C-alpha cells in the first residue's frame, strides 16, 4: 500500500502530467496565431514545423523528441517537449501588443511550471509532507487554471486517493472479450510468437468499455512485447518497436499512476532507447511505490551505471579497458629497461609474496584464457573472490565487472557498486618500495564517476 507522503508526491506528478492537456491546446492556438494554419496532428503538420519555424528546435533536440515532432501528433508530445516547443517557437508574422503580452505571461508561467517539475523530479525521497504538498499544489493550481484548466477537476484530483478516475463506462461483454484476447496474447508471448501476441493485445485495446485497470495491463503487456522485437537499425522512426513500447508504457502509467510495474515498463523502454537518465527517473518512481523490490533496485542500479558510463563516453576511453598488473609492469619496463624475462621474474616474486595478486593473476588466466588454461568465468570469479578476501583492489574491480555483466556470477549491480566502492577506497599505489599504481583503484573511481 502506498503511504500518504509518497501519494502526495505522485499527486503532484499527476497534476504536472495533466498540464500537457492544456499545453497542447496552447500550442495549437499559437501555431494558428504564428502561421495562420490549423494544426491537425498529422505528419504534414510535423514536417511543416521541423522545416519551418521549429527548424532550430528540431536540430537541437534529442532523438525521441525528434520523432515526436516528426509525427505531428501532439498527443505523443510529453511535458518536456511541449514546454520546449512553446518557449522556443517564435512567430513569423507581426503580433499586436495584447497578444505579445499574453504569450509573455504564458512563458513566465511555463518557467514556473518547469521549476516545479524539476524540483519534483529530483526529489530525493519521493515523499512529500502534507504541508509541503499544500504549498506546491497551491503554486501549480493557478498556473494550470491560467492555461485554461478546470478548477473543479483539479480539486477533485487533489481529493482522489486512488489512481486516475475512471472516465469510460464499463461494458461487461468487452471486458470478457478483452480477457480472452489477453490470455491468448500472454500465451503467444510465452511461446515467443511476438507478432501474434501483438495482434491479440491490439485487438483487445480497441474494444470500448474497458476499465482502466484492465486497459493498463494490456498496454503494459503490449509494451513488453514490442521490447522483445529486435531492431537492427538506429532509432529513427515512430514505427520503431522501442518507440512504440515507450508510447504503450506511458499509456499504462497514465492510466494507473501508482502502479509500480507501469513505471518500470517506462524505464525498460527508455533503456532500450538509450535514454538512461530518463530510465533511472522512471525506476526511481517504481521504487518509491515498491521500495523493497530487489529486482527493481538492481535494474535501477544498472540504468544508473549505464547513465554514468555513456555520460563519460567511457566506451571511447582507454581507461575503460582494465589494465592488469602485468600491463603496468610492461609500461614500467619502457622507462626502466626491464626485459621480458626480468618482468616474469618480478611477476613470480609478486605472486610469491602477495597471495592476493597471485589469485588475481590466476583469475585473469581463467577470464581471458591462457596457455594451457581454458576460459572459464566461474573459476575467474572464484579466484577474484579469493583476492577480494585478501584485500586486493584489482580483484575487487574485476569481480565487480563480472557481477556487472553477469559473467560466471549472478548479474548484480548492487554488489558491483559495493565492490567498486571498496576498491576505490584502497591505496592508489602498491607500496612505497614498489610505486606501481595499485590496479583497480583508479579504474573503480572512474567507474563510480
């Protein structure tokens, strides 16, 4: 059951999402005002925007927003996209003073709305006291009313303690048919017949008279099915299964804002699209509603790691490739003049006097495969674990990588992060007498950001 302070946070989130309804109308009004043309939510409108007064906006926005704008369907535009379009689109014909003042006032309110949205999105606990809730709600309400929203409906939303109010009248025959189609879709999904599953879920979704609970499950299931369909090309179309999954997942979430699985599904879609920061945000919402769910925690942690990874463009950074102690010695030999034979003697000495390094070297042999050693990730993990017990930063770092990727051990981002933090806390050099970098320390620090 969702506690009252968490519910307060989600009510603010719901009211922010509701603002999209009035912002879409404002955009259409402005489009007519700016161009003299009616906006019909068609691809023709989308093309007119991205090649006309919205050209610079389109050029500078992300891939998902580019697709949203191209469709011309404002119902697909989220709050971020709507605010961006409204604040950055400029008229191509002169406006009178009164209209300029109206637009300026709306843009000021858009800025206030954005600030409230950002504060709510980055709220650490996703829990808001009743007093704080009243303050935020009283700030948001006049903004939405000034945009043309209904004060009575906003008040009803405030008093509602459940998910969004059911608007569609229920038809029992449709409900029974939807259940039959959903069961067919679920069975096809289990058998990995994804095109067939999509057909059944889609047939169910067009039925009138379904309750929001059932419809949200259908959207969530169809989103999961879209995510199972492999895409071989870069995301560049509104017909891309990953984009379709996101649309369905967001429908499921909007129908049941306090259903953890719906937020998780949105996160999965963002992960598939490479939008890791948005994925983390969605997973955090799911965890606010179900804080003890270990699977969700691990999924969120993996999304967080991917966010840091690509944020630093680690895939282009030489430091993303683990440098072993042997590689460090090879680098050192360039300045000291050590021969290969002398290097091997140094390594043998290290193995003899440092059981942790000895275990790491053996782990590397099993991780990579070596002379007379067959690659075996499970044995690599076993020797890295032994090194960890002996305090080896290199062992900690490499065991973290195996947990991160699920190689030889269970995929566990929480364990990976713990090991990285443990490695990062070690001494940066092996010893004063042997001032070679303590492999694993700098690498762990870099991974943690």
